[in-house]
């Protein structure tokens, strides 16, 4: 089982990296090893399916650079391979005076990141885009769109295999052994020998990183995001995408309204601590994983500083009325009876020892390993750009 590059993780980033490696050097022998029986089974396949424009991110950051580049690469890919998408645009809505400075900062960041045709909106102008929204000001972002990222990732996998790549499903990686000139990746079924390993393990990125790095000063904290859906007869209330002004203290965008490429409107997500890394339900508990989260010094610092926010999010998770109230801030017409239970996703959020929730992408390199350590939203939008970056680094070693 000899390969040039072994990629751990079959989500959007892992598969996009595989594609970009093939593109940069078609002669490379590349394998993607995924623990589940299908690709895109976690973060990629359980999110709001938004094509992010890059409007939020600090200019010069990895998120800003990769989101803008990834956006264009993703659109080109979807057009080439006939993956349905819709560049429907969105509005970011301020509902209180205290949100106006952050709204202005977002507008300026978007301009600095090269977004064309951003528009500041008055309360009256907001109604032209979303007649049922209540806000005192807003931004219209025409570049934002929607797509089904599970379908995108499946197409990545299909093209990768058609071009000679190998995809191994149902193989959990349990060890990585570094040699002088090669590296062995040991799964539950096989041992793969290669020149380079790329860790794109998402919710388990820190655990895979710890197999090869001595000092991993972060831990993945899983945050579950829960959704409701609007009843069919209420979908007329939302034309495109409606977002609040995010809290700058957190790397989450707040509950919002999202139209879906296949029809329907999602409402959410919130952000609550998941009691296991793949905890999509409130009843999903893994005591060992939960214990690791609670024992992490950075997480305890987050709790001590933001416990009120955390309690509020948890209350909203268990109270449909409280969730509805959060949505009513953007759209007062929404009633509790208008919402039906939707799905949930889990965000792999890196947290350092000091209690910082890492806002930017984090990629750590070693001689024979590249670890994509923190790649939450907008990683799906950015996947082909992240993949190109990792592939270029890999190329220098090969």
C-alpha cells in the first residue's frame, strides 16, 4: 500500500485537497482514508449549505484569503460539473443601535476583501430585499449563495477517483508512525505507507495531530448547531438569506434564515456544547469525550467568562419559545407554530489553552505531516482554496 500522499478525512477539505494534489501533479499516487462508510458525513454534510462571500473575515487572514479564492473555485467547479447552486444574495441586519459599529466594520472588511456591489441599507431599503424583516440598517451582499455541500463533496470524490485517486471508506485511522523517509498510517483494516500525510480529520483533527506532534496546544470543542424549518405556508416570509449582526466575541454568526437549494427555509443554528464530538442529538453522550472537553483549561476559561451566554444558548436549545424569540428579533411575524424541527450539525471549533476560540484557519506543518487543525465555516466554501494551499506545500516536499 505505497502512496505519495495519504489524506486522513473524507470531508470537503480532504477531498478538495486530493483533487488539487492531482491537478498540480497528476503523477502523484494519492489515497483518502475515511472512517465512515460515506464521504461528507459530518461538518460538510450537516451545515447551512451557504456559499460564503468572505464579507466577515479580517483582511489578510487565512479565512479571508481562502474564502474569496475558494468561492470562485467552487462556483467554477459547480458550473463545470453541473452541481446545482444559487447566488441568491443575503442581507445582514442590525436591529439595535449598538450593532451599527460592527455592521460598519463588516461592510469595510467586505470592501477590503474585494467584494463588489456591497450596499449599505436603511430600514426602508431593507424592506426592498426582505419585506418581512425588522431592522434599523443592513448590508446587502450579492455574492452569497446556497448549494448542497454533500453533493459537492460526492462530486469531488467522483472526479478524484475518475482521475486515478483511491478512496478507502470505513477505515478509522488508529496510529501514524513516522520513519526517516516514510510514514505509515495504520487504519483498523490496513497499513498505508507514504511520503506525506495530510490530516483533514475535522472533529478529530486534534487527536490525529497528536499522533505526530508533541506540542498540540489546542483542543477541538464540539458545538452543536440546531435548526428548525419554516412550515410550507410560511416560506414566503423569506426571499433569500437573512443574518443578524454577529457577536464579535464569538466565531458564530447567530441564528439566521437560510433558503435551501432544494426548496424550503431553515432557521438557525444556535451554538451549544455537544456532549460528544459527533453529538447531533441532545441525547448523544460520550463520557470520555465530554470529560476531555470539561478538563481542557481553555474550555474552563470560556465557561468562566461567558457562562451567561452559554446558559442562554442551552435554554434556547430546550425551549422552542426561546428559539422563536431569537428569530423574532429579525422577523417579528414568526410564531412558534410556524416552526418544525429540523436537523443539526456539529462544528469542530479549536480552543487554545488560554480560552481563545480560534477565529482563523489553523494549519500546522511538520516534516512528513500537514495538519489542517481548525477549519470550521467557511471551510466548505474555501475547500478548493485550502486544498490548493496544502497541495502547494506538499509539492515542495515531494
